[in-house]
C-alpha cells in the first residue's frame, strides 16, 4: 500500500516550470530514491511535498489523506519528517536544543528522554557534543544532527534531501548505513540524491528525474545494471 | 556623587530605550521587517494610561490596560497590514509601516486633539542616600526595566517557545519542518514587543507627564538607533544599545556646552558604529547558506 503518493505534481518558479506533472509513490517500509542531476527538480519535489513551496497543480496523498494544502508545520504531527537540503540545523542553538526542536510537535512528551538517548545511541558523536553550539560542528556531525532532529518526532516516513552533500566518501557510507538501519526499524524512506550509485545501492525502487519530468522508474538493483543509467549517472 | 547620579539616570533612561529597542530587534529578527510604527505604540500606550487613569485613578491599572491594548493593537496591525505583505519587497513593508505610523498618530490627534495632555502618575519625590539625591521614578524605571529584561532573556533562553523564536528567526523554513507554526511565533513577537512599548510609555510618563500624539516618534527613532548599535536582531544587543544611548544622553545633558547637541551626538555614535562594525556591537555576520 502506498504511504505517500504524488499525483501530477506541477510546480512553477515564475515562468520556469520546475516540475512538469510528476507521478510517483512510496510504499510502506520501502526505501525509494529520486535521482537526477543538478536542477532536475529533486529538491523542488521534496519541498513541495512538505509544503515549503507552493504547488501549482496536482495532489500529494499521505496515508489516504490529501495533504496538498496542509501547512508544513502540521505535517510533522501526521508522521512526516524531512531532513532538508543543506541540513539547515539551527546554528545558534546547541545540539541538545536542536534535538529539542525536533520534538517540538509533541506537546506532552513523555518519551523525550528515551528518544534523545536513542538518537545519541545512533549518533554517539552528538552525545559528546550535546552542549556545543551547532555551528561549531563539522559537516558530517551537522548531517547527523539534522537526521537525529528529524527522528525526534517519531516519523513514519523520513524524507532525506541530499544527505551525502559535502561529505567525505567514508562519512557517506556511514550515513547510508544508518539510513538502512532506520529503514529496517520500520521507517519508510524517500531519498533524494545526486550520488546515484550510493542511493541505488540501498534503495528498493528508484525514479529518475530529468528537467522536471520522471523519465524512468523501476527496481533499484535493475537500474544499476541499466546501460543508460550507468552512462548518465554512475559514471561508468 | 554627581557622577553616580548621572550614571543612575542614564541607566534608567537606557532601560526605557532598551524596552523599545527590544520590540524593534525582536520583530526584525523574526519577521525580518523594520516596524517603524513601533514608536507610536508607545504613544497609544500613553493615551490608554491617560484614559484609564482618568476613570480609575490607579496608575497600575492604567499600565495593565495599556499593555493589553497595545498587544491587541500590535497583533492586529501585524495581521492586517504586514502579514499580507509577507514575501513582498522589503521596501513595500517599510512604507506600509511608515503609513501605519501616520495612521496611529493622526487617529490619536483626531480623538484627543493636538494640545498635549497631562498625566500625573506617581509623585513620589526623591530618595536620599547620603549626599546622593535621586528621583523615585528613576529608580522604579531602572529596576522594573532590568527585571523585565531579565525575564525576557530567561524566557527566550530556557523555554520551548523561546527557543522556537530563535529557531524561526534563524530559519523559518526549517522551523516549520519541526512543526513550529511560524505565523504564531510572529504574532507572539508582535505581542511581546507591543507590551514592552506600553511599559516604556509608562516609564516615559513617570519621567515627564506630558502626552502628545507624536511622543513616540523621537524615542522610537532613538531606540531604533540603539537596536542598530547593539546589532539589529540581537536581543542582548538591543539591551546594550539602549543602555548605552541612555548613558550617553544623561552624561551629555550634564555637560552644558554639549547639552543642546545631545540628539546629534547619539546619532553620531550610530554613524561611527555603522562605519566601524556595520553589523552592530553584538550583531553577527549572517553566513550565507550553502
């Protein structure tokens, strides 16, 4: 069953058609990846799903509920959490306070202490730096914080926008291992990536986005062996 | 002893400026706009105190009414005038704010006329400590404004809502991703700023009982100057800037030769700060996001 379904989604920036009516879905428990080059519309897709940029036409269905017009701040409560492109952690707040913000949507939070311990367990580096101002963290730590922050609201689906951006290959591998772990523990994942090789290696299914349209979709493992994909995105 | 007196006077004037500057800086930090109608909220607070005082005779009831009325006014102005312009060019918002400023001043003039009204709030006389002689209202203003600043600092630093305010001021989009209703935070910011302006109006009337429809204009501009000197968007910056301007004012009034040029000196400090450190004393350089 589809947990998240995007139907004929169109987004314009002024006269530029950023998304020309795309369709895709994410089933419960899956890792689905949206790959494509710079400017293909990946981040636009992510931001319009979560309500940060206005949609021209089309629908976003989540858990059988039309959330096309639901304001961003209400989606967290419904179980949708996003790690935005560029991480966008709160630089002036401490690591701990960032995680606190991640749980903002839960009013009477009885599990807060356990949740934060769970995040610290997953990202031990964050525990070491819990009272540090977030702007002093390294790129990898900031990515971990952004992911930890997103997990604090117990999401059913995690939307990850370019988690590998600016990270060393070693860290990318670490982050992707963690994404797989999170998924195994029951969180559905929609992953947007420029690093197609990495993304396809952990995903169940994939969509290829090119200048605002989906040009290919299918099983992630099969796509890794597709000659066109190899040439265009995997550099082989 | 005279130096100490001047210093206490300066801190007291500065406390009042800081109250107003906080409104400018918080609104700028969170809604990213310069609310040039903020000074006139002081005036509205003043008239509210005047009306309620005439009815009840109790200054504190006047203050409570002023705080409440100014909060409603601030939130209403934000909803009607500024919210529809969110995302519009900063110039459009700025001009709208100036328009709101004139609207408030003219409305007050229509209702209360153009001749100043007198409000005597509290006449407590002086306090004498050895050879030190200070007016009670100076002491009250000083203590009250510092207590309010302390409460505000604790609120922003240690409450969930306060931290959410910092989050919204830093990245509205990311804050929304956390489930923070940024519109609600903006509303709250206008309410707090207006309440502080009402308090400033009360302090000003304690100092000098004359009330006119332009009474908020000059303190508004000076508090804005203070906010910029401290670093606009920074809460401790607004406090520091306000106190600094207050002390400069008190000292300058004491020196006969330069006393007439006090306002000019205050704005000169602004120019110097802008030349030396354009982001203000405690202002941060905003790093561009990658």
